[in-house]
């Protein structure tokens, strides 16, 4: 599979590190190195800023649970690609920075989410700025109609372009997610 980002999208996006248990579980499910100490490096954008140029037929979709976030991956090799809400009406996509030859070209990390703290609830750094940028992008996409321009959802029906595979309870438990 190959694709590209629209011109100017990196400047509009937000690069974050997510330490949540679900992002970690997806990485482990796909045989990637455990991101427990570093978090998963993501670039948050609007879906219309992402294009799949070749190999769209390999696009696959995973959910950790029936109500879980959509976790898109390359079915041909198992590489995690994107995270999105379950509906196209919320125009948001998180692209794995590891997909890029030079992740540092995606700008600096502006936020870290769900940072584990022993004996305390997870902490967040820079969440205000991240949320402000996220809401601004989403509102703009909704007003202009760009929210319908996603490579991952059917433009007419809003359905995902492939049916999701939902992990079984046994598979979730094996990943540390019961």
C-alpha cells in the first residue's frame, strides 16, 4: 500500500504520543514493538488530507470491541495505518508517524495522552492545545463539506469501505484487554 498527505496537511495537523491501553494493544496485536515506554506516535488530521494511491484493496479494519474506535491496517502485511471514529460524521483521522520515512518531518509532538502514572489516573500533557486544534479542524470540515471526502468511508452511505473485524473476548484478554 502507498499513499500521501495533501499539501499543507502537516502544518494543520497535530502530532501526539498516545499511551492508551488500546493503542498499545493494537500495536501488539499486529506484532509491532511494545510502545509502553514511548507511546504510539500519531499525526491527527482531517480524513480529506489523506489519500491512498495504491493497494486500497488491502485495507482492513479492526475493532478491539463492538463499540471501539476503528483501527485501520494493511491486510497484506498487518501494518497499522490509521485510527478513526466509527462514523464519517466526525472528520478525524490519526495517522501512524511510523509510516513515514522521516517522522520528524511531521513537526514536533504537541501533546501526550494517557501517560501512565503508578497509583494515579493517566495524565495528559498539551491536551488543551491538541483539543483546540482538533475541534477547529472538525468544525471547518463539517461546514465546508470536506468531512465527506474520506478514503475510508463511502461518500454516499457513510459506511466504512470494508467491514470491521471485531476481536473476540479471548483475543482481547490475550492482549491484556478484558
